[in-house]
C-alpha cells in the first residue's frame, strides 16, 4: 500500500525540484570520480507547510544522493521564540536532516513589520546558504500563499506586475525554490497529520494587525 495521497503529493513536488537541481548542479566528473553531493536546506518555521516540506525533503533527498539540512529563523517577536526555534531544530534532526541550525535575527521597522521580518529572514537564510555551501533553500509557500501575494500586490497598486506572484525559482543563482506552489495549504496540513508530525501555528497568522492575516481570514473567504 502506497503513502497517503497528501504525502505522495508533497513528495512528488519535492522530487521534481530535486531532479531539476541535479540536472543544473551536477558537474562533469572523471569516470573514477564521484561528483560531490549537493546540499539542500529547508527553511522551516515549524508550521504545517514547512514541516510537510521538511518531511518530504528528508524522504526524497537520500534516494537521489542529495544531502539535506534545515534552518529555522528566530525572529524574536514573541516571548519564548527561542524555545520554539530550539524545538523546531529537534524536530528537523528527528527527521534525519543534517546540518540543522537556528538563526536569531533582529527585525527592524523599515517597510512595516511584515516586510521587516521578511527582509531579516531572507538575510539570515542567505547567510546560512553561504556558510554551509548549500545549492538551494526550499521554501514552503503554497498555492494559498500565492493567491494572498497576488491580491496583496493588487491592493498596494502594483498593477499587472502582481499577477505573476511568487516565482517557483528566485534569488541569486536560483537559490530559493518553492516546490508547493501548485499544492494547497490543506494538503500540507493533511500530510503532517497522517505522518503524526507536530506543527506550530504562528499566532501572527491570526492577528488582524497584520495585513496578510486579515486577507487570509476575511478577504479570501469573502471572495
């Protein structure tokens, strides 16, 4: 009996991205030499989307000769955020990922709280990729996140440029990849449930003070 459909879906999405990565990053090697195994990191908050992504990476990477690790970012915006980050590190190591680390960041104020947190997060992820020599970092954005991003862009007046949303591959040298853009949030959550993966629900995702949260809980359901 095969895996649950939700688990099969997340694994297939990750497998496709890893195949693409191997095609791009495997150098020509002499017959007696083995090419070095690329390292792929998953950015994991401990939420359902990124925990599902981490589980799929942990399953697929060894089958393709790819090393897999993880990074969680402690934004320091909530009491006990350092303990939450430490717990995520333990969960990622429990999946068999290595290296795994937590990176603490200082979130500024420029551009508003969401933009400032995003800037700090990507700076820390860039630093982690450089430090470990990672070929790419996987991000757990889903089709739901894509819809929110497009609508937020339109609301800010960025016009038709917003319709492209988030790219499946972005960053310098294609550093960031988003395997789940064709999957919905519910699939990721179901995959965690059937694999008995504990997940953390960020209270900021339900806080109406944040624009994306209001869109998620009020705007999209209304549409």
